[in-house]
C-alpha cells in the first residue's frame, strides 16, 4: 500500500513540474512550445486559466498525498540499526563512565 502511494507521489511530482514549466512567464520557460499557443480548446486566455487551475489541483493532490505518506510511514515503525547498536553497546558494559579530564 505504501509503495503504491509512493509511486503516485512521484508521478504527481513530475506532472506538477511539467505543468509549471508549461505556463507562460516573462522569462519564456516552456510556454512557447508549439508556436506560442496550444491547439484545440486550449487557446489564448483559456490555456492560462486552465493551466492555473490544473496546477492548483495537482498541487493539492500532491500535498494530500504527502500527508498520507507521512501518516503511513509513522505506522511502519521498525527497529532502527542505530537504536539496536546503542542498546547493545550499553547493555554489555554496565560500568560505563563518561570520559572526563582528570584534575590535579
């Protein structure tokens, strides 16, 4: 289940990057591909409006998926190698003392 949402997250991230790069800006970006406008129903002002709305929807899906992945990863608590190492090191020697410089 976690891997499925991870794949969806990667696809949403790539889609969001592509859609943002397609938007027209003063710097040019990739908005000028294909003669400066899209063909079909995406022409003129409607293309900018459509891309803006699509960006907002994809960004909302990306944010929701990020939160869902964070919740799911909290449920996958496994022992960490760091915790095992620390527990093993301290459990073997009970007379562990901190190293402090000796004073005269």
